C-alpha cells in the first residue's frame, strides 16, 4: 500500500476511487466506505483512502494503527493528511478541484451522508454530488451503518470505550479494540511474583478504556497469545504513568523491543490498590483464572 503521512505533498496517478473522512477507529461504517471503493477498483482504477488527521486531542487509534487496518482492507493508497491551514482554509470547490481532481484524479468518490468538508465545513455530500458533471466524476453517498436503533460513529465507539463495554466496542468496530506498541523494560515485579509481563507505553493521544484488568489476545510476529492485561498506573507499587501491562498465558520469552498488538476483549475489574504484594499476587491469580475461563471454557 502506498502511504503518505504528515505531508500535504501527495499525488496519485489516476484514475482513482476515493473515500474521504477522519476514519478514527476504522469502525464498521468506515469499512463500508472502503469496501465500496475496493469494489470499484480495477487494473486501471486504484482505491484511495483520504484521512484528514488532526494533531490535537485524543483518538481511538494511532496513525500507525490506522495504517495497518486500512492496509488490511486492501486499499491501494492511504493519505494521512495533516489538518493544517493549507488544507482547512480551502473552500469546498477549491478542495474538490485542487485535491480530488488535480492530485487524486478521482473518477469515483464515496462518502457518507454526513460528510462535510472545506472551510468551516461549508461543503457537504449533496454539494459534492452537484459537481459530478462539471468535473466528470461520480459521487456515491452511502447510508451509515447501524447497530440496533443507533448509527455507528466514532462518537458511539468513544462512549462505549469510556464505559469499558468492550463487547459493544467490538460490535461497533467489527473487531476487538487494539493497542499497539514496542515492548519496554519495566520494574520486573511481575517476574518476581511469578507472572512475567510485557509492558507498553501508548501514545498520550491514544484513548484507552478505564483503568482495570481485561481479557486480551496479543499478536507477536504473526502468532497470537491469550492473556490478561492491566491498564493503569500500578498503584500498589507506586506507578507514576499509565501503561498497558500484559501477562501472556504459558509464554516466557524475552520480548523486549518486539512490536506487539494487544486486542482487548472483556473487562474483569477496576484497577485497585492492595495492602501488600502478597494480596496483589493472590488477585493476579484470580485474574488469570478469569482470563483462562474467558478464552478456554
């Protein structure tokens, strides 16, 4: 997959089938748009996902997570465009002409019903549709995906994540919630207790579920291992930063420096401070029993 990241200097040989949006989370609604442009792809027409990414705030995924998930969808090109004045001050028609026509050579454009673009979000899907004849492209406007009575959106995913409802998050995303990162050295307390763990420090912009213990699966070099994960600050041992610490069942390997992907399946309990390390060890044994029962029984 061709990938443009952090730059406004992008150009794709046409013709193309393009979908546009923020794509934070790559939830089922986003996947519907991407599947549509994949269906339009031919030997001559390539699929392009144009993701407008902000630099401030908190997000459901890092840009590296977004890149991997879009690539997994089979998209030919991902443009992770920074939200900078050069872009957000464009009028809607200027955006169409400069970005969609001149740089991306769009033959097909696919957006959702609530898509807005251009300076002060003055352009919408209907306006884009009205430009079909002038610029010679076709615009497909897709209805949003729903779960029950509610439309699937990044906002809905955020609400479910904040509540720790990981089963609902999975239903909205079409897959478990991901946390990726490089395994770092910790205090090795887990190994001392008999439960060696791997430690990740996510980006400060990465949204996480509430501090607590979860049933998880972790992918390392193509292999997937079940386990349990603590998200939080380790109050029993005076932790000072929010991390993601995972115990992998029946695995005792040196994984420092490895790139891993942890999928969060189910919430067990809130993070808590224990009166002693012995009490903590007893609780970890209960946590492991929860995780084994979740995955194997």
